[in-house]
C-alpha cells in the first residue's frame, strides 16, 4: 500500500529533498533529520532543509548540521519528502518547482497535498510514520536517527503527557531507548534549557497572575515595559500560558501579550492540551 | 525464584496488609493501590495503609478510598507487603508486631529488610515490580489497577524524562495504555494541579533568581516574609529548585528557604536529575 509505494520511490530514485514546516518544532526537526540521515545511510543524495535555523535546544542532536536553510542554485530532486507540514506553503520553499514527485508524510488532519500522501492522524507524531517507513525498509536506525525520532515523539506528546501518547508511541519510544537513546539527554535538552532571559521574563510576568473568582479562568499579562525590563524577546514567552493553565480548577487560561501601546495579542489554552485558538 | 515465592505467599494466605513509606509520592500510592486492589480481586482480605493521607493530586485514582491512615484495633495479618519504603521505619507502623511475614518490594538500593526481599534497582519504580508480580500471577489488571501502576511509573520517571525510564518502563506504560489508561488524565492530575497558593508563591519567589557570573550556579530564595505574603505554606514550594536548575548552562541549583530569622534550609540540585543533598 502507501508505505510500499514510498519504499519503491526510495529504491528507484537517487536525489531527495527532505523538508518540514518553517518555525520547526521537535517533530519537524526530528522527522526531517531521521529521514535524511536514514536515506544517506541507504546511499542516497539528500538535502535536508528548513527555512528557519534549527532551534538551539535541539542542537544536541548528532549530525544535526546536515540541516540547511538555503539550497544550492539550480537544485533539482527526484523526490521531495514534505514532513509534518499540514500545508505545502508552510515549507516556505517552491517545492513543486524543485522536484518531480512530492511525498507528503504527516499526522495532521486535512493534510492532503502531494503525489503520494501518507497521513495518519492516529499517530502521535510524524516521527512515528517515519519509524514505520524505516521498519518497512528493514532499516536499523542508527543512534543519531533513534535520537531524532525520540525527540519527535517526546516533543509532540508533551513528554508522553497528552492523550495522543498511545500504545504505539510507547512501543516505539521503548524500542528507541533499546537502541541506546538516553531519555534524560533528550528531555533535559528540550525541557531544561531555559535561557536566563526567559527565566527573568517569567519572574516579571508571573506576578501578573489573575484568577477569576470562580477559579475557572486565569490569566497572566506581559507588557511592553516588562519585556524591555527583562532584556528578553517576545519568543522567550513561548508556553507561558501553561503556567495559569496548570492551576487546579482552571479550565481556560489566557496570556495577554502587549504588542503595541493599545494592542494585546491574547493566547488561550483550555484544559486537555487543546489549543482553543490564538 | 523470588517472584514465585511471593506468589506462593499470596496463594497460601488470606489476610494482607499493604503499606508504603509515609509522606507518599506517586510510586508509593500507585504501588500500594495497585497491589491492594489486585489482591482484593483475587478474593483476599486486604488493608491498604499509609501513615499520611493520599495527596490531593492523586485522588482522581479510582477506588483510592480503600487507602486508610488508621488500622482497626487488634489488627493482625498473615502477610505485610512493604512497598517502596527503603527502610521499615518509613512505614511509621509497627509492621513486625502486626503480621507473620514481611515481604519487601522495592527499587531503592540498600533496601534489605523483610522475610522475603524483592529488590531490583534496575526498575524505574516499585510499580514495575508490582506489575511483574501481577503478570506472573496471570492477573489481568483492572483499569483502576492500570491507572495506579501508570501513576507510579510516570511519577518516578518524572514523566519519562529521567534516565531511569528504560525499555521496560516504556513497554509497561504502553501495555497499561493498551488497557485503557489515558496518559493525559493521569499526567494532568499529577502535573497540572498547581494550587493558586503555589502559583502565587512562585510569582513571589522567582524574582529572587540569581545566576552566577559563570552561569554554572543559580539560586532562588524564599523568605519568611514571602511565604507570609503569599498565603501559602512551605510545602507549596516543593520542586521550586527545578526552576533555577532548568536554566541552560546551570550545573548546580540552590533553593534558600528561610525557616527562622537567621536560619536558611538550602536545597541543592545538580544537572542530571540527581539530588545532591538537602
């Protein structure tokens, strides 16, 4: 079926592009790196691309420097693997002009572009689909590939906390640990790599905590002044909304982020690891 | 061997006490509840005891009200299972006076008391050892038992983040999810149940963050005034030392906790999830 068709495309071609969505998360980077390194191990010519640089917290991944953020002039590929992207536009690359065949591998719903489309919303991460493809190729993941896949699963399940962490997620994570992945190495890099700027910003933002009288709503606020005072930048506040959300009884958490004198961007999070919109 | 001997003791006796260490963590509660409920399913008379009440964040566990913090007068048991205790004293119960046979099941090193002693420091949690015993009994865990075991593993691996999360940890977690455990239900209760008091205290403590010029040391401080101002109590600060520890580059984190006018208790944490002493 679809996995078999992907394997035939791998076997019958030589030049591959592997790309995921810009502003990459752990699954985008992990999936890209795992597939790219595996294809190289199989003797293929591979360019692994992301429009944005690999985030600092993921730079511990072995061989992550194969990921580039620019392509050589006149690049052309037999196959482009587009991973975890949801929409082709999110690669920020003219993928269609660069290759003959587009293969979309994703676990997001409504992700239906591509000449071949391998989408499974039951998978907790695109890394799971890459793992399945590699197993079907009878490819034994190297430690570098195993770490990259583990990062993808860890990241998209919020450290195995979300309901998306199903039986297969644990089975694959266990297999990857069996291949030599150290959970602490991956998780401490991903989750215990706060910058001093972020921590200072948090210490200034957290005192703004407001909890509604019902206890069902809680909010924190970041003003332009706070941001300036901390020396941090806006992206250092990523995930801050999880602090009010983590309070017992709170159903909806809000993060007010002042972006101009009279303008606030508001992020919402509901209980249940569901983004209720930004 | 030892597991077989434990099964014989289960089969040949009727009255069981199951107890873990006072001030219980997730593994102590999860293991106690899982073994107690399983023994009841097998038709045994069981008292599940903990010297301290079950923590609020674990009260979502089904049938957790079987856990009691006082024993009927003149209690006597055939077997006492002492779980996750390290030392018999930590049960805060005169176990030897209460039963004929003490069976110690634990994953802590140097835990060598008991007439039977089943200790395996390779197990990430005592819950893993309980799972092994139940499997050897050919007992199919109920959903209540599965949730309790999952809580134990989740708790002692820090949500599968520590290096103690080995291949067996993932295999068992996957099996428990296959039995119907929802990872989000367990993890959100355990990790996203901050009280408003704790969050207010954190917002007052975090601004005390100091990072050494080398970036290798970081500290936060809680004064008597801070505590009073927050309306929280000292135990609301459990785990606060993880905030300075989570900063990239920090090797040792310190938490100064003022306990009297001129007295500070200092908690240390090193990188690597190792407690370097309190």
